C-alpha cells in the first residue's frame, strides 16, 4: 500500500505529516521502486502515532520515548508468549517447577 492509499484511512492527516513521521523513524514502511510501501503493521503504527499526538496530546519531543517504551513492551510480550509456548511442550513436573519458581515466595 502506498502513501496515497494510506491517506484515505486517516482523513485527519496530511501527507506531509505522515512523511515527517517516516523521516523521523516513527513509522518505517518498506521502500520499493522509489516509493514507500506501507504494510499492515505500518498502518497500525500511523494510527498509534496519530492517537498519541491527537487523542492523548503527547508532545512531539516525547513521542520517540513513548514509542520506544511501547516497542520494548511488545518485545517482552512476544518473548513471554514464546516462553509460554515452549513450556506447554514440557512435562508436567517441569511446568510445575517453573510455576513454583515464579511465585513471590518460590
């Protein structure tokens, strides 16, 4: 999806604003044939940045920090899902030992 295809999804945004976000690294579409190619994840990122700026009124200088923290949170969640999936295939005694070790007094 090109920038021209993304714009109708966000009638409150102008091309110059999204272009600025790409140039700042807040949104990272792929490059193809001299134009940006927005994937589903990139459109979601545009939505997130728009919400941060418009709905939540996050200051422009603060957006990189918020995006960095959110990216770290998503990475932790992805890692924990991987650990949970790996544990599913383990014997019951291994799962029980891990659950016990995760307890505050464990």
